[in-house]
């Protein structure tokens, strides 16, 4: 039997049921390293996804707890998208992705894992970045620990 080493998974499994409240509000108030916060703006926060689709997958959320896209204020919408763009610049410098998926999952049926605090996903993509592992073994392979990705992206975050 072959083994896949993914040391961060045990930490997530142990803490999955401990997470109460809103993950984005906790990040706004919490420790950057612990909450995987990459950058803080005036109206929005950038953090890595704990369960990423690909290395460097980050989310941008308003600091204010907002459950409906239509409730966002114009300045929040602008900052959310500017931070997504800045983060793409940082990802480009660090990892040179060939493409990006950017999107809002609004509502459970649309795929939102957190339905009561809107957030924007930015997922870097490379040719061949999906493989048989998720299909056959229900496992995603990430080449870098999340803490290291957070540190690198925070360090290189483009000036706004």
C-alpha cells in the first residue's frame, strides 16, 4: 500500500468541529497566521482557503458580515475586486499560473460552503493541475503547506 503524506489534513480533521461562528468574521478579528490571512484591506480581508482546489487558492471577503451580494456597498465591491486583482499579481510573481478561476458561489445550491458571509474565490490554474487523485482516492495533492503559501503571498503582496 502506498501512502500519501499530507500533514495539514490531521490538523483540519481535529479542528473541523471546533469551528463555530463565521470563518470570515473570525479571520477579521483573529491572528493572521492561525486564520491564514494574507492581506487586510480597509473594507475586506484576503485569506487562503483551508480546503483549496489548488495551491494559492484564496478568498476575499468583506470585513462586514454580509450574507447577500446585493447588500454589499459600492466601496466594498470595488475593494473586493481590487484585492482579487492584487492577489493575482502576487500569485503570478510567486507561482506563474497559466490561468485563474474567479467566482462567487452565492447560496448552498451554487456551491457555497459558507452561505451567510459572501466571498470571492480566486483559484490559480496550471495545465495538468487536476489529476486522478481526487477521482480515485478522494485526495487532493498540494505541493506546498498552507502556512508557507500564506507567508510567501503575504510577503510579496503588491502595494495597493
